[in-house]
């Protein structure tokens, strides 16, 4: 099997530190906005449920709301293929600009949307269409943003630079939760349900404009410039998909390693406020506050563990975080039941687990694919993982709680997903020798 290679001018792949930092900001800010938009929907689910999914049973309204939340995740693989391929053929910068526009417009539109009481079921239909737009565009964001950061990283700092992608993800959760908490604290329940919930969605407009301005100033990555140089030199295959064959086992192992991160983030951050209020009777303010702790700890610790993976390798850090999640999931849910203090400690530890696993993950994913396939590969495996194990997490833990009437039973979901990732890491080590042609970034 032939390995992609190219003889290029040694001056092509020069890392400009100023451009590198600009790419870091542009990529991470896009992730902040993307996941803020997802988070604000998740945090506001109990508020908007009766407005767009009215039902005599409040629980049914919430479940329908989370089903639409999950819909955007299920559509991410389609968006990953579409936008990922465009990013690998047209460039990181132009596609990332288009993605941020689509995401921000769709989220802002939700904030302007009339409710069922005003325009009937058309409100539900339009909400679903907005979530579809978010899902498709979000599917391509991760691959493009990670490629932008990793391909601009100085040698030996790919783990650190890549970690800022997932840092943006967690920060987006925190920002969404912070806005939701602020609205819940400052507004009465009536005002929040009447008009206050819209504020969180409308904030996507100024955030999107800021990200758009920054992304318009970002240059293409040195790695993608090499591909362009090959095309300019007469290589007609330079922007075509690579000839490397990704076996089903190769892709499945990659997805398996990733799923624990997606399950952790969407369980302990997005789904946790509703779970805490439904399962433990906490006020929304307390529930939001605890979830913010998870997001802040996760976000702040990711660069630390990303940098650590540059020194000791991606797999050891990922293995430690995955095993810790497997062992600690049940005790963490047990601590939540001890009240606010127990919940605070529990969700602090959960945030640390998210940081341990999320820190090295973007670099790990990028190093599984060469430049011509990187945005598509990262986007697709991430989208598949988050669609199956991430977007459905709030629904699953809420459903488990309703069926069993036992909050501790929800812990078995993260235990199950951590077991999948552990198997993936074991399989990764055993199969590494079969994929020497896909060594990190040297394509």
C-alpha cells in the first residue's frame, strides 16, 4: 500500500508563531460558539419544552425537547462528510467562515421564533429546521477547526495546540450554562418562560460576528499550502482524497477511543441540570451552578493534559482518563445524592476526567489522518461518536431515571461507554503496527 509523500520546498512548512496563535484563537472561538449554541438549548430545555412541545405530561415535553436536541447530533455525520470534504478540497479558512455563518444564523433564528401558542405547530417545525442547520454545520466545524490548529502547531506542541479545540468546546458549555444561570437568577420564572429564554439564543449573533471577523483574517495552514503547492506543480491528484484505505477496524477503533469523551461531556454538562432537578429535586440555579463547575474544570485542565501528551504520548493519558471514568462513574453519582457539597465534589472530579481525556484527543484524532483527508476524517469520526453517544446522553440518563426511579442507575451509561473506549485503546495498541503509513502529520 503506497504511502502519500511529497518532495517540497523546505520553506513551505514554516510555522509563523503569530499566525499560529491567530489560528488557535479562530479555531477555538468557533468551537466556543458551536457548543454554546448546543449548550444553551440543553440548559433551556426545561423552559422551552412546553413552549414548543406542549403536553399534559411535563416529562413528555422535556423528552421531546431532548429528542430534537439529539436530532442535531444525528445529522452531524452528514454535515461532516459534506463540509469535511469541502474543507479538504477548498481549504480550512473559507469553509470555516461558511460554517460559523450557518450556525450563528440558525441559533439567532431560534431566539426570534414564535411559540406554538402563537403560530401553532409551525413553531415546532421551524425549530426542528434550525436544529437541522445547526447539526449539519456543526458536523464540519470540528474537523476544520482541529485541522486549523494542529497544522499550525509548532513541532512538539500538537497536543497543547489541539487541546484548545476541546477547551473551546467546554468553554462553550460553560458560557451557555453561565448565561442560563444568570437568566434564572435575575428573571422571575414567568419572565424567563415568556421572553427571557430568547436572550441566550440571540447572543449567538454578536458572538458569530466576532468569530467571523477573526476567521476572515486567518491564513491557510502550512500543511494545506503544501497540498496547493503540489497542485501548482502539476500534481492533479493533490486535492483529491488520498489513496490510503481506511479499514472498518481502523475507523471503529478511532471512534471507540473517542466515545467516552462525548458521553462524559454531554452527560455531566448539558444533561446534568435537568437530571439534577428531576432526580434530586435541586433548584435550576443550583443545578446550573454545579454543571458550570464541571465545564470550568474540564476546560482549564485540557491544555495541561494536552501538553502532557506531548511529553508522554497520547495513549497513556487517554488510558488513564478512561480507566478512571470506568472506576469512578458510580461513586460520582453516589456523591451527587449527598447534597450540594457532595455534588460539587463529584462534578469537580467529572470535570477533571473530561480534561484528562479531552486534552490529548484532538491531536490523537488528527494524527490518525493525513492532510488530504484530515478534516473529513476527524469530522466524520467525531460526528459519528457524538451522534450515537453524545447527543443522546441527556435523553438516555433522563429516560433511565424515569424508568428506574433510581438516579444511580444513570451511572451505568458512562460505565458502559468507558468500557467501549477501553476496548478501543487496547485494540489501538495491538493494531498500531498495521498502520505505519498513517504516522502523525508527515504526509
